[in-house]
C-alpha cells in the first residue's frame, strides 16, 4: 500500500448521510473519496469539511448506476491512494409515489430505482473488491432503509430495492468472507433535505411522534452506525442494523 492512512470511499457524499459519513471517517483518521452525481457544490463543501480535519479529500463525480463510471472511480482511487479500506454505499434515489398509485410506478421509474439503489452498490463492491482484499480492516457498509423490512416508504419500488439491498448485503458477506466484512444500516426517518424538500408532504414530527424515541434521526446518527459497523466491531458481518428510534418495534 502506498500510504499509511486508511481510505474510505463514500457514494452520494455531497449531502446528508453521505456528508456526515465523510466527516466521521475523517475524524477517525481516514482520507476520503467523495463521490457525487449532481451535487458538485455540496460535494465541494463536504471536501472542505474533510480537509479542515486534516484529511485528504478526493472528489469523483459518478452515477453509481453506470458500471463503467464506477470502474473509473475505483481506478482513480487506486491511482491516488493505492488502497481502499472502507466502502460506504450510500447513494440512493426514489420517487415519492403513494402505494395505491400503481399506474404512476412506471417501468422507467422501477428501472432507475433498481439501477441506483441495488445495481449501484453491487457495481461498487465488484469494482472495489481487489483493493479491499488488500486491507487488513476491509469493510463494506450499505445504507439501506427500514422500508426494506416493512414495505413502507416513499414508494413500493423504493422499498423493494432496499429489501433487495438487504439480501445483497447477506450474499456479499458470504461471498467476500473472510477478507471483507459486509453489513448494512437501515435508517428510519431522517431529518434531511431529501425529505424536507420533497413533494411528499411528510411531517417528520408527526411520523415519529409515537416512536419510543420520538424524533427523526440526524444524518450524524446514521453516520455513527456506519462507522461502528466499519471500524468498531470485528466479528459482525451480514447484519442489518436498524437505526429508527424504535419505530419498527
């Protein structure tokens, strides 16, 4: 390996949970590859925060649904750092479609959600696996959703894509063992721009009022769970860690 500092690659790191993960790993002594698709200005801000913590930040624009672009991103990571220790598959997308509105859940919307939320993490893992296997602490953490457990959320297609990501997590944990651990974090409602600026009309306070912990998670809450699975447990793989204030109880 060409450097002693460990390296994390975080997809969808321009805003929200991805940004919080980038900052959290920088605080733990990691250099960070910041992936983004469209949010260039926000990704630059994430990079600034990472650099303020003394870490090196490399930005790489890439739609994770584009396998050739993913391969280029991992090649750039290898060229820049010569190693990769943690991959966080955070990039995701959805359409806010009421469950009863089956006609609006068109094939092109299905294809896009599955491409980003399911195929994207697979493409990233496949492209990263050779570098990861060289690390003594290799870990993959997929950011999934409780929608993949209870079938509720922004749309049926989104819930299905996250349910499939949960299964992919377990499959990859078996396939990549023992060199690479693979786990997933399943957030419930998050106080993020994704929900606040959506056209869903969701009220986070109302959604979480009857939870045992009656509040939405902050992006930093999810990042803490991601870091835990990546760095702070050595015998955990193939697990789905729900972080939802007890909402699924």
